């Protein structure tokens, strides 16, 4: 029984942990890295074809975004998630695949002009479509046996619609060990979704630490702050541009905007318009509306019972097509533009920044975490100019941040979540935080709260039965600046290798089969080998 740390170790994105239980292989999350990273993630210790299950905490791409890639490498197991997470992944993984294909096409146009080899996308829309078929939805709070010796339970952790902490009861050699993966622990008092539910017991806890070194302070009056920023911007005839995560944060902003409208808190501009310029955000809003009963908090449910949609109001406009998106920047009236991506790394927000960053009358308002190395982080830190679509843009717009608005718990509430687990776990593994944040949070847990805590690096492996490290958990895996294997030939060859690994997995799965079937299978393999053996 072994736990291996793969991704989001001393980093915030790319969450992935690997479990070996009773001969079964599981990952908890399979996320994409976003922004700059300083550690080179190790590979999974087995081929994708050998992985039996993925347990998914929530739909954000830094937790789910490599699932189509896993499929392309041979994974054919089951992915367990809540219904809302399953619904969101159906749109988010397709959107991610679309981005991969569009970026590859853009690079290949340049490659063709330069006589260079083309590159395939990281994964395709077909990969996304195929992996979606492997999702299995579980209800909150239901303890389910997914295999001999493996039981799981998903609990609402209040970070995103459908987000969950995952408890795992693992039994091997007549010994049962309970693990608790926190997932991303939500902030309290968020609109629409419930506050995090606490777990009560666990032998081992693997918990996030995104804001493990800071406090959000008292809950700000977000509506009041938005009203003031909107008023200041509109009075100068500028646009308020909000880079926002399409799933979660956009819907929260719509909730606040509805309040401003219905309470007439901005009478000078009572007919202001709000554009949601993100097809993904539009689809995600529909998913929110389909999951009210299982995920909405009491305040939002009270509005629903009154026949009020908590995230709709007069003046709300959505842009789906590219022509609709382009038209927004030719409308001279001051307006609110909410567009993805939230860290300004891709998507339509970059077009809106191109049209508004150079205008001193406009405001760019950040409403979420900005990872190291992202354009959003650079703008918040005061970069004087940026390059967008090959064009140099001076940053003249006002850059603001809505302090305290976060989908992540702060240090105080992370500790509160952990203290609900009693007695204290044998070990707390701190993950999903920037390098120094992980270390600072571990120090706090050890010295102030007497927890046995550490922040392992990628590649660290722990035996849950003997309670011993199989590798040094403190071994630092520094990021290496290697030459990227970007040629199409190399990438396609790696897909061939993955197909071969899947074939080996299928052979193992057929052990004990009928002799006549095994003979037929053997002949087919040999025939294929005869055709391609060089």
C-alpha cells in the first residue's frame, strides 16, 4: 500500500497523487500545470493503461486537465466524481481540447511558413470526448466500494460547484488505513455554494495550502466595493474588464451584479450592461442552474424557491460567437466585460486586454488567484507594458484587485478544517501551495499545533503499511530546462509506445481466459508484429 506524490508539490497547479492498493492503481486528480513551475514532475510509476481508477476532487483544469492525455496514453479505467463535477468536466475538458487544437494549429501555421516540422496538440477533442465516457457520478456523503479493499466517500468542500474532499478506506494484508484528500478547501461565505463540510477522522491527511501563509481577514462587502469601482470607471467613460475563471468565479460575480441591479445600488448608471464573453462560462452557468438542489447554499435556494434566478438580471448579455465577442470592443458605452481565462493566459480576455489596457479610463479588476509566471500576475505586480498578439501594449488602465474574494480557504480556515479531524492524524502531507508557502504552513502546523507535518516533493513515495518513506520526501527535484521534444515524429512515437503499454495491460487482464480465446489473441498479435517488424 503506497502513496506517491506526482504533482502540485511545492507548487499550486498540476495536482496528482498516486495510490497503489491491493494490486489496484489509482490517481487522485490528474491536473494540468499552469503558469511557471520550478519543479519537474516525475512520471506516474505505471503506464496509463495500468491505472484502474481516477478519483477527481473537482473540475478545475489544474486538477482534471490531463485526463484526455491520460486516455490518449491508454487509460481505460473509471473516473469517480460528483455529478456536478461530471457535468462541468463535460464542457471544461472539451474546451481545453479545443484550446490545445487551436494552439497547435497556430504553431503549425508558423512552422509551415518556416519550413519546420509540425507539432500535434497535447490531446484532441476526440480524446476529451472519449475520456468523458469513463466518468461515474457519485452522490455526496455516500460511502461506496469501488473494488475489493477500497471504499471512498465524497464530501462537499465548498470550493466549486461539485467540489469534494475524498476519504479513502484502503484495506490490504488485513490492515485498514484511512486517507483524507482535502481537495481545494473552499472559502466561507461564498455566494451560491455551501461552506466546506468537515471530516471527522483519518490516519493520513493530504491537504492543500494555497493560502497557508495569509488571512483573508473579515469578509469584505464585495457588492459595495464593486459598486465603487464600477462608478469610478463609468464616470470616466471606461470599461470594467474582469478576467474571471469561467467556472465558479463568473457565476459569483453574476450573483453580485444581480444584487447591484435589484437593489439599485448604482442609480447613476442603473441600466449598465454586463457582458459574459466566454462560451465556457455560458455553458457552466447552465450547469449551475441544473445542480441547485445538491450544491446551492440556503440563501441561494431561498431565491430559487421565490422563482428568482440568483445569477440572472436585466442587462446581462452573453457572447458565444467570435463575431459577438469582437462587437463588444466596438461598443462605445461603458460596460462590464467578464471574460476568461482568469489568469489571462488564453482565451478571449487577451483580446479585451489588448483593447482596454492602454486606456487610462478603463479598469482591469482581478478577482482570483494569479499563479507565478502568468500574465495576470505580471499585471498585478505592475508590469509597465505587455505584448499581446505580437503588439506592444502600454499598461495605462487602472489595475485593481478585489481583496479577499477567493475560492480557497485562508490559513485560519485551513487549520480549522484540519482540527476537525480527531484524533490527530499520524501524518499531514502539505501540498498545493507555492514553495515557501508549503514550508511556512508546515512549520506552523508543527510548532504551533503539534502536528506531524511535512511538505513532500514530487517523486516522494510513502509506504502506508510500514509507515516508512520509500524515497526521501525531502528530496528536491529541481526543474530542468531540457530541450523540448516537440517534433511531430517524437510525439507520435511516444503515442505508439503508450499503445504498446496498453497492449501489455490488456494481455495481463486476459490472464485466466479461455485457451481458444488466448490462442486467437496471440495469433492476432503475432500477425501484427509480422507486418511491422523491421
